[in-house]
């Protein structure tokens, strides 16, 4: 059902034309400017059935600081072969698809590109099967995927964020959910491991790896300072915060998320982060429905089944001034590009002053207290509340009861 | 211009009927249930030209915990008399209007009601005039407004959150932006002072009062545990967080905000807080345009003027599952009510496990380090970056330059 729903952008286009700007202002904030798609990018997109979108976010010029205009992008895609195909064929087919997305981004003169979470493989965590899927894990530093990314980065002078499943051979072959960052000369810069591991629905990732031990690194590239908030970390405002405090100007959120429960949150969380931290955000999600060989249950009373639901794509970029770009579709591969002046970060920080008014020492103290086993929450209790009285009183005053007393009609 | 825009809800109603549910699912999440408006509430609303809305948020029944069904609400309104009228007449007229809103809430069997920020007065901080406006400040404990609220709370057995401008006579008459909480028996429970003071636009509040010194109190009422995040605190995810860590089940965000810049953020921030902290939220904003006797400038290059722009209302309630109620209008007074089962808070915490996966000790340590004068941000620098090289390289690779090199068409 929900895989056939229209996207927000498609729905807005159904409004009377004279009301569409009203809607975009309320939903998407200050207008961004669509730019023409370079012919080479359009040709790739048409030949290989994906979408390309390119926008410019306006920014005030400054007198004392030169502009720092760059283009950053996120890509979304489905897997290619069935999950029953030989694993190496699955891997190779995805990599060929991603190479075309990278080439299209390059044709749009992208400086920094982020791929989706665990992009080299189907998102198999729903199965809880270690074999055969963990064969997709590889070295972050020297694996064939990083070699491929380094080659593409060097070819296009593009910084690439490549989220993969990592096997750490220096530490007994442990598994991590890791984003590799490669610089514009094709040199491995470093990696970041996912900080927050889901315990929800079919996201059984806690069966595979633990919370990351790489802190909140910011990668200082020639194009600007970037960081990676992997997937479920987007639900954690503190994770976004720390990347900002370490100096990130763009934070990517490579994700893999499905279903009715998370989709209304998708438009809220990454965008809230760009507002609260006054930085740019690029959020991407995979697309399509992945079906696995063996059935599994979902802990929700449904019968066993083989699919993980619909990955709804809808990748987008958000700006520090609260505006956002229209998103990619709910079901097609694509690349979306945001041309920005990184000077906007400090301009918006100066305007809103969130960083100056954040009272970090208060929160450092409060969180430290909260972590103590004998933490006492700050509560002011009504003299009429005890835990028993509370229940009785709520019952006496519940709408149902008051309705009976008042003779109201509802 | 923007004061004549339609609200999101009015725009959705312009969509083809068969697409409206699609849109509401993406924008508003799981459906809420409109309940019939009790006749007494409808009559008050019609006679006094305000809107009333009443919804029920569905929640699973539990076997081992009795339901904790309550109704909470937020109210929005404009001032009544011109700001040139005698101050006491202005105050009395607003209080009469608010009394009718409270009575309408009572007719809808509301258990907990929150009024808007500094509801007793025009929002005069744009003027930077201390005289005459600070005469509106009064004792939080014993002022006439708290006396009025206590009387209404007792009359209706309603917990009321009453944000006012406080004069603290125990501390040399200092001024605070304060929310008073009165329990269902009309007894003053306590107060909370605004934690984060704006430095943006015409919100010159830092000329009047300082950041609050009351921490993050949660008020344990017979209907549930509530807290108050005053206005600009909604931009600060840590402020929302601490109310949650202290046990709040409903957090109110009484606000006064205007204009094109903040409006697209209004739909994001409070809702993100309800998602990230798995609690209910009620966010209210005043409505209308307030014009002051003396002209003032806004620090944005515009000529001096006398109005503060359009307070766009749009008060709404948001649920921990990521859903929200349709909002009140952009220009009319109103009350919006959410009937909820507070058991939903723990149900959603169990489902998403955000609190279990939040890694608070990591953030306590990181924030503590950040507050040190010699803090070193965690950065990984490309070997090709120095601050000078960085600028040259960005220039060499900027879209404009690469475009020239590549002969692309944009």
C-alpha cells in the first residue's frame, strides 16, 4: 500500500498553482533555486532510470570573507539482483549502479557525495542470519569497496562518504557499521562507526555489532568540514549536537529505513538537526523492497514473512536557515545536489545565536548527574499526589467520568 | 502578505479528496480521531469568535497497567485593546478573553491547559522600552493573575500552566519570563523560568531578563507529569531532553513567534522533541499583529516601524509516536485538545528504545570536555588541507571553475 503513495513533492504539485508557493513556504521555508541539469548527467539518468536534482541555496555575499561555494549531494538506490543470487554478483551489480550515480554527481560538479548506509549489500539485519550475509563485511581501510571509492574520488576530485559493513581484522574480526571518508585526491581520510544501534522492529543490528567507539569525528576536507551521523543516530539530538560542536559544516545521515512508523519522522529529524545546529544536512535512504531467502518474524504478531517492507527513499538536503530542498522520490534511484556557500553556517549562527544561548555547562552538569545511580529527578509534587491517590484521582476526573457528571454530549 | 497565507490544514483540504489521507500520513503520521465538540464549548466558541478542536490519540490498552486517559490542551489568542489603551484596561480585556478560553476548555473536559507565553500583555520586547511595559510584571506566587488562575483551576478541577512576566520581589524586584503551574485544586504548585533567552530579530528579551535559574522542573500533578519549555527553548534540544530525563510525560511550549523565518521551523521543532523524547507536546503561539505607540528599528536595515509582524498561531499537539494533531489557525483565537492515554509514553519508549540507546555518559563526558577553555575539537584533517590551501583548492574546484573546465552547460 504505502509503496504506491505519492511523495510530498508530488502531492504539492496537485494543489492549485497559486497556492503551491504558500505551501512550500510553510513546509520547505525560504525558496531554493533549481539549476539546469548538465547534459551529461541528464543522459546518464535517462539511460539508467534514475533521477537527478540540482538546486542552489541562496546566501548573502560577505565583504571580509570570500565565498566558500561548494556542491554536496546524497544518492539513493535499490539493490540490483535478488538476494538469492551469488553474493559476488549481487555486490558487483550494486557497485556498477553506484558508479553511474557517482559519475552523474561528478557531471553535476559535486564536490562532496554521500552514499546510503551499508550501500554494498541488501539490508539483511532483519534475518538475524550471520551466514552468508557477513561475507559482505570488509576492511574499511583496504577492502575492495574502499579501493573502488578511492579510485572514483581521485577520478572526479570528489570527497566521497562510503558507508559499509566493516570487519575489523586488527580486533579479532569484529563487525561494525562504518562510514569511510575518502578525500578529493582518493586518499583514505578516516572512518566513523555508528554511535547508536537500533532495537526496533526488524532492525536487529544489535545482533551484529555494538555502538561505535570512534566518538564524533569531523573530517576537514578541502571543500569544508563534514561529519556522518549514521542512520538511527538521527533519532538522537545529542549525536547531531556533538558533530556540530566539533565543527561540522555539513552532516550526512546515510540511512536505511522503512514503513509507516518512521516515514512521518523522516521529514522532521534531520531537518531539526540542521536548524538546531545551524549546519547543512544531507539525508539519504535506500529505495525498494528487499526479499530474503528464508522467512523471519518481526516481533509484532504478524506471521513469518520474507520481506523487509518498503524503503521509501525521499532523500533530501536541509539548510541551516530552516529551509530544505524538495526530496528525491519514494521509489526510484537518484542523486540530489545542493549548491551552498558554507559562509551561511556562521551567518545563521550569528542570526539565531543558538550556540551562544545553549548553556552547555548546565547540560554537562545535568547529564553527569543523570548518569549517577542515585540520580534524583527534579520534581515538584502536588500535595494531592501519592502514587495511589494519583490513579484514583485520574479515574475520578477522566473524560469519561466527567462527561457523565456534566451531562455533556461527548 | 504572509498573514493572508492559508494554514497547512487549509491547504491539505484543497487536495483531491482521495489524496488527502496520503498527505496526512506523510505529514501528520498515524491518524488521530476527531471527537464531537460538546455543545457548551461550541456555543462559547461561536459567541466569541474562536475555534475549538478536540481529538483523541489512539493508544493500545494494557493488561497490567490501568489506562491513564486525560485531556490536555493549549490555547492561542490575540491581545484585545490597542497598546495605546490604559494598561489596566488592556490587561482586563485580555483576562476576560482568556477566561472564556478556559471555560471552553473546561466544557471539553480538559484536565491540563497551557496558556501562551506572557499571555497577560502585548509582546512588547521589540520596543526595548522598560516604561510603561514592565508594569505588567507581577508576583508569580501572589499576583492577581495567579489569583485568577487559581480560582479558575479550582472551579474546573483543571491544572493550568500560566506563563507571565514575573517580578521577583524577594530578589530586588528582578524580572523573569516565568510559567506558573497551578494544580487542580487551585493551589500554586511552583514555577519555571525560561532557560534560553533569544538574541534574534525583535526578540530583545535579553534587555529585560536573564536565563532562568530554576533548572528543569517536572510538575507531578494528579493527571500526569508535566513540564514547560518556554518559547525560544524549543530551539534547544537539550532543554527538551532534560525535561524528559526528569520524567515529564507532557511538555508544553508556550511561545510568541512571528514571521517567515521561524514559521517553517514551527512545525519541526516541538514535534521533533516529542519524537526524540517519547513524550506528548503541546505548543502554542499567539495570533495577530501588535502595533506599538513608538517606532523602533529591527537591526535588519528596514526603516523604523511600529509593528512586530504577524504572530501566526498554528498551535498544535504532537504525540510520542511521531503523529500530530491538525493545528489551530494562523489568525484566530482557539483551543485545541488532545485526549491521550499517558501509557503511550512507555509504550513508545519500549518500541523505539531511544532512552536505552542514548549513551548519556558519552554525552556527559563530551559536553564537559567542550566546556573547557582548552577544548580540542575531534577533527581529522586531510593532508591537503591547511587554512590557505583550503581556500585556494575550494576556488579551483568551485562549480563555476569546474564548469569552465568541463564545458558543461550550467
